């Protein structure tokens, strides 16, 4: 995926999970943060951030904060981006005959349903932005929804589906994601149960720039 209008700014503060204060061209400005996670290790006062101009000129927050630079590396924190890039990746591969996003299954909407040669697939997508000592961790804040989806996938295996959870790694140099047990033990337990049930765990590495995010993992 490619953003159309990216501007650099300096991060000042984050009054709440939806809003950040930034310094843009010498002026303090409120912008929308496209990630409701904590991102405390990324959004540090004085760091360089990347903003996308909002399509609606009347919006109260004229920009979306989509990426941040840390230790010379750009990390995309747009929580909507992982599903976009995975859809591009699935369609570009040509591997599947059917690719349907937002598929109703049980009590949930699973991110992707696919078909190939009569085999049915379900895939849930998670974006990872928390990196510690060369390893990614998910989630960076408790997520009941995440654990619920893993349990749905585990149940689908027994119904004959091929299932997977795909962790989109939104920064370069990381190739593995582990459950963040300290932050969300329920998700960690659901993760281990899903693996035991036969849910495939995929780590999707990406090429990341200030205005692009592209999965570069082989299909």
C-alpha cells in the first residue's frame, strides 16, 4: 500500500489514544492517531513522525499519524494497514480462487476467507508494532477480540477449514512475533491453544518506508 500525501512532523504528546500533539512547520497541531494501542515505546516526545493529509478538508484533525521513526528505522503504526497489505498480498499471489475480506463466521467476522481447489481457508490478521530485543510482541494492550478470534479459528479447524493467524510485522529487521503474556495472558493462552489445534502461525515481514508498507514474505 502507498500513502498519497505524507508530511514529516515532531511528536509532542498524546493526550488520549485518539489524538496526538505534533509540531508541524513551527506550529503545534492536533492530529488523529491511527492506532488505539499504547505505542509508549514509539511515541516519545521529540521523535519524528509521519502524517497523512486527511481527504476531508473540513475534518477537525487535518492529518492522520501513520508512522514513527525510532533508532533510524521507520515503523508503521496504522492499525488499518495490515488488512490492506494482506489483501494486496493474497490477490497478487494468484494462489487462491476466492478471496473475501470480513467473512462472517460463528460470532465473529474473520479478516479473510479463501478457497483453492475446494479447500476452505480462514485467516485472521494482526499488526505488530511492539519490538523488544529483535522480537515482535502482540498485543501491546489487552484485546478480548483478539483472543476470541483465535478461539474461533481453533474451532474452525475441527470443521475442516485450513486456518491461520498472520502477524504483519510493521517494521523491518524483525522476523518473529510472540504473544505478550505479561500484557494479555488470555490472548497468550488462546494463542497456544490455537497452535495446538492446528492453526497456522504466519509472520509476514514487510518493506517499510514513510509512505509505503508492502508484505515481502513468500506465499
